[in-house]
C-alpha cells in the first residue's frame, strides 16, 4: 500500500515537472483533449445503456405465444390461432395501459416455435430488452426435455449472456385445473438443463454450437446461477390473466 502511494507521489511529481516545461498553449490543448475524450466516452456509454423496447416471445410450438401476443395487444385472444409460419412483429401500447390512457409503445416479436423457424430469434435478440419464454403448463411433462433444450440454447447465446437480457419463464394455460404449478415447472426445467449441461459438454467440441457454458461446475443447476435475471410466472393467455407478463414488460422497456 505504502509502495503504491510512494509511486503515485513520484508520478505526480514527474507530471508536475513535465507540465512546468510545457508551453501554456500545449497544456490547454492537452487538457482539452482529455476533457473531450472523457465527454465522448460518457456520451457513448450513455447511448449504449439506453434500453430498447423490444420484447421477444419464444417457446415451443403450441405453448401460446401468438395467443399471448394478441392478448397483450388487443386484450383478446383471437381464438383459433394456427401454428405460426413467420414472426408476428408489431409495436403497440399494451392494451391494459391504453385503457388507462397512458403508456409507451412496446415492440413485441412472437417467434414461431417450429424448430426450422426458431433461428429467426437471432434477428431480434441483439435489440431485445427482455425475453419471455412461454411454456405449456398443461402439456408440460411430454415436452419438458424439448422446452429445456430450447431454453438452454437461448441461455447459452452470446447475444443473451453478454447483454444480460432479463428472462421471464411463463407457465401458460393456468386456467386449466390440470396445469402444472410454476414451482414444479421451474424445478423440472432446472433438472433437465442440469442433465443437458453434462451431456452437451461431453459432445465433441466440433459439434458444440453453444457459445457459453451454464451454471457452476460441480453444483446442480439453478436459474439463480445465471448471469441473466430469470423469473418464473404463471399466465392464461386465453383468459387474459397476463398481469405478471405486463409488469415484466413495463419494467424492462424504455421509450
Ligand atoms: N387453455 C388454454 N389454451 C391456450 C392458452 N394459450 C393458448 N392456448 C391454446 O393453445 C393453442 C396454441 O396457441 P398458439 O398461441 O397458437 O401457440 P404458439 O406458441 O403461437 O405456437 P406456434 O405458433 O406453433 O409456435 C391454441 O389452441 C390456443 O387457443 C391458455 O392460456 N389456456
Ligand atoms: Mg404462433
């Protein structure tokens, strides 16, 4: 510590001596350059920190993303949705907010769950302020592995990890009595991701497309280990029980 202070003092003395030997104009120029550079640095970091207003809806086919999209936009589920063949992409004030006569527009993108269309998600992640991962809580067990695989792929993408995109796991279709609880779904997904972690790291490196690894080595995987903030909520997109989703959106988007 004393050594550091001594070095700092010496450095300061050298700087003082150097300054004494400079022309006043050179000093003004040097100070101006430092001030200008600092200003540009602050400006750039402020611009970079400005959040976008894009919310990405992802999840397996049939989980209820398109129903949720319409519920958020129009306050109704547009019953009779069919498997989406391309992303649904619109900017709107959340229906519940528009009712109150306030609100800022949100850009919501519903990415189809069909495996061939999923890569479209990469077009939207770089500007995402948040990601909503929709899970079918009714037909959960037969699809648990597939849902965990998709979620694992999302959680290991550089675009998601580097920007620490907040993620809300939505257990949809809670209107049905046989729907699984949010706690059950969270635990099952954690268990499946834990298994995936082991199997995927065992694959030869040439086959690995995941950009980041998950969790803490030697410990069972939990969402709390992720750098991204991950929360779990229940919803019924069909019946309009989407308040936790709206809260998540309002928390993470900026105009
Ligand atoms: N009971 C119930 N059914 C729902 C709910 N949300 C969606 N569904 C139904 O689930 C089915 C699939 O919903 P979609 O919104 O089309 O699913 P998706 O996630 O967009 O599917 P893809 O476009 O194939 O990726 C439809 O028959 C919906 O009516 C819900 O909250 N409760
Ligand atoms: Mg759809």
